[in-house]
């Protein structure tokens, strides 16, 4: 016997997630996690999630839980979960900016926020990071617009532009924009090799590694997925950084229980390159190039929270990211980041006050679309007390 649970499958930016109303899920947290894992087909040792809604990569194994807010000036609460593919675990430490861009359209279509033409502003509280995010959603005939001329890397075609505003994104998980207090840190890997990194926490904490520190030029995108040595070294850097900033107590916990946070990004100076769909990007069009590993897999676009964090890091003097960006680019409000699927531009406003940096806000455009609505079916055993890995 199976239980049907109302759900909506949505694309937000270059990610996809199953959206639930909180009151449609079990209120007991342990039972709720069993249900979500079962809905996604996790854990799956073969990493295919063939028995559920998960898409077998980190950008398509995400869940959003939505509820009305009782706070004045806030429309809804949004809890994000990164669903592990091969382990019985859901990581709630950080947020997904791409999925955040689907929250506004979901709230409007579900009647949680009244549609106002031509733009409906949806203000939501991001439960994981305790931050306020605003989405300006184009609306037509009472529904979020889907068609438009705005393109984003990693998503074919174009759509209606949703303007995302991230207020005070610094310290989203650790409480500090620079969790170690340093603009640069040394991480020891392979037992004897020191790697210079910067750890910045804005929307999500990220460990930034200059490509040269790994003897890379930064453009080895096609080889990364097949190179287990590079991925192993990046995971060691990520895990050690997780311990340094207090997210995990040791390397084992970082790898097994905190796969999604912090993330690790490899950055390099701008150069001309070809994106995964064959389009050529000119060096004049970008200020920086980067690729990011999420849950030990190369992200073929670039997470939106990662973009917010990267743009912030570019404007903090002395970080490994800032060192790669020209003074002219750092002086501008908008940073243009090249990534494996194209270019993403973000307006990042950071000010230095009383000797420390404050990240006032970031703005970036996204598109989103409702893909499917109905029910997910979950075997009764997961609701009545069965094991999620049974």
C-alpha cells in the first residue's frame, strides 16, 4: 500500500526540486525525513535514484518545504533540503539559491501570495540561513509568467526574468562572512602539501581554491568528472575546511554528514573558453572563471548561492578570488562570472565599515517553471515506522 502526498515538481534556475506544503508532510521530523528520502529514491548505493523523484545528481536531488509566515512583512517560510543520493541523509545546513527562485512562483500559484500584475513581490524567510530573500515575479492573468527573453547558463531556451534580492547574505551558516577571521588560510592535504584557500560564507559557505594551487589551469572541465585524484583532493580540502569553521567535528563527519556544506570552488583568472553546449565565451565578457563541486560531482552550471558568495569574495581585498579579478572589475557593482555552462552576472554590494566587511545585498536574475503537479507516492512502511534504507 502507498500513501499519496500532494507535491509540485519545479525547476528553479539550473536546479530542480520537489516542493511540499509543510502541513502535507508528517509533523514528526524523523518520519518526515523517511518520507522525503523515500519520495526521492534515496539512499541508492548505485547513485541512480531510480525508485524515486531524485535526478541522480546534486542539482536535481533537492526538496523545498513551504509554509505561511506569521511574521509581519514576511509572506512565507522556506526550508531547503539537499537530499543525499547514496546515504539516508538530508542536509539542512545551507540554502539553494536556484531553488529559491522557484519559491515565489510556487507561492503565487498555490495561493499563498496574492498575484499582482505586472510584478508580484514575494518576501520569504529562508529557514536554513535565517535570512530574508525577496523575489520579484512577473505575473500575467493571475499566474507567474513563464515565457520571456531572459537566458541563464545551464538551462536551454529563455524565460521570464525573476529578480532575486538576497539581503545581508553574509554569515548564512557560520554567522560570519569570514568564518576563520582570515582572508586566506592554509589547508594541509596529501599529508604534506599546503594549499592556500579562502573560506567565505555568504548565502552558503564556500572554500575557494585557486586552480594553480592544484597545478590546474582551471579549464579542465571535461576531465574533472573522470579524475578521481582531483576530486579526492578537493574533498579533503572541503572536509578540512568544514572542521576549521565548525561545521563538522572531523573529516569523517564532514564527508558523511555534511556533503553539501561547505562547497568547494576552483577559481582562475578570466580567459576565453567554450561552454558545454559548444558556445564560445570571450575573455572580455567575464571577470573571473570558476567551477564548483557539489556532493563530489562537478556542477555543470554554478549554484546561485555560490554566485552570491563568489561575487562577495571578489570584492573582499586579499581573498584568493579577489587576487584573480582586475581592480577595475572589483570597483564595479556587477561581477560577471564564467562557468561551465555560460556566464552569470550578479550585483554585489559590500562595504567596509569599522575595519570589517559587510555584505549589504546581492541581486541576480533567474527563471523558474512549474514542471508537474499532483502526488508523490510513498510506501506505507515509511510513514508507519519502517526504515528509510529498508
